C-alpha cells in the first residue's frame, strides 16, 4: 500500500504534550494519528463524543432570559429555601 504525506498544523505546546503522551504509549505522533484515522474509518464516525459548550455559545442576554425564566418558575422553591 502506497503512503502519502499529510501536514497537520497545531499549537506548539499541544504538539509537545501529545508527543510526550504518545511516547509513553510507545507511539509516534504519526502512529497515533494513523490509529485515529483507521478507527474513524472503521466505525464511520469520530471515535469519541463531540459536544458544544452551550454557555460559551449563548449571549449574555440569552443567559439572563433563561435565568429569569427559571427564577420565575421556581419562585416558591426559592422562597422556601430563604426561610
């Protein structure tokens, strides 16, 4: 099977940390990325969960609106806690 070169750009500190981690496993960065690609192709998905951080994506106005709604819906509970 023929091989090709792939260039990946990443933060210098992240690369150093990844090199150290993969070295502890006896792997090169190249071997680790090849393993990732093979598993992704085999499973036909990214082989780990990817989620969005809703708080960082929401605007302050959105967050305030949600907070006010929750406070209104739970007013009795808040009053009980305050006693």
